[in-house]
C-alpha cells in the first residue's frame, strides 16, 4: 500500500517562509514525521515536491496502480489550477487536500479551491498534523 505525498510551490521554503503563518518546521521535518507515522501504520510513502504545475500534473498521471492514495498540498496552485484538478479526476486513487494554514482565515483569494471538490476531503489550519491526519485516514481505507 503506497501513498504519494505531493507538495506544491514554495513548500520547499518552509522553515524560513513566513514562520508566523506556516511555523518553523521544514519540509524535511514534515517528511520525517510522515515517515515515522507511515512505519507505524505499515504503509509505504513516496514524497514529491515541485514548484512547477506541469510536473505535478505529470506526477499525478504517472501513479497508475503503483499508488493507492494521494495526500496533496497544492499550495498556491490550489487557487488557480484546473489542470491539477483534472489530473486528480483522471485517476482512480483517492486524494486528500492539506493546508498547513487555515486558508479561510486569510485573504479571500485563498478561500477558493479548485482541487478540494475532486478530493475525498480537505484539512486546513492544523499545521504539520494535517498531513498526519490525512495519512491516517487514507491508510484506513
Ligand atoms: C498553503 C496555503 C496556500 O494558500 C498557499 O499559497 C501556500 C500554502 C498552506 O499549506 O497553508 O503556499 O497551501
């Protein structure tokens, strides 16, 4: 059972990026926390981060039957990308959308997600724990 964890643009900057909003954890810290929960849950995880929309589309298209489910923080592409939405729609694997921050308490342009409607659910505002909640849910399916 392999679960793919996708992080979008600027998530590689976590730790130094707006710590008041996103906290001090780096992407490596997040991946470490996910890996240790995955071990407990006895699921395999693969990590992918890209700042490029098309690379994320390519990655989603490539999952086929290798990946059972997807956790995705599309970052800024959440609010802009029909292409990522369509890629998730095109595959069978279920996805959960995660945001570190509570996007609904922020600027209005962050209130709209093109992605959430093709996911089984969305988690926002719980920091790094959001990834862990999503992993736990997907592992239980
Ligand atoms: C984010 C929220 C997005 O609005 C923003 O563009 C990000 C990060 C989050 O995890 O809180 O880059 O997805």
